[in-house]
C-alpha cells in the first residue's frame, strides 16, 4: 500500500469534505423533532407492553398464591 505524506492527506481530506452536502437548518430541526417523537412513541409502547405483561403475571401468580 502506498503511503501518503501528511500534506497530501490533508489536501485529500479537504477535497472530500468539500463534496459533502450538509443538511439545512430546517432539515436538522425537522429530523430532530421526528427522532424525539419516535422515541416518545416507542417509550409509550414499551411501557404499555410492560404494564400488560406485569398485570398478566400478577394475575397468574395471584391464582397460585
């Protein structure tokens, strides 16, 4: 594998970074809000599943206790 000197490496990195299409402020905000909404919905879903399993187990164990 050919070695690249540090100056060439830095030039290549700057060239590649210049090709990156950065998201707009609005896109970042919208994506962030969507992530928080999905995280909240997921948390609610798993809390309900946990509540259902806990209630079911308490009911089953209550029959034998």
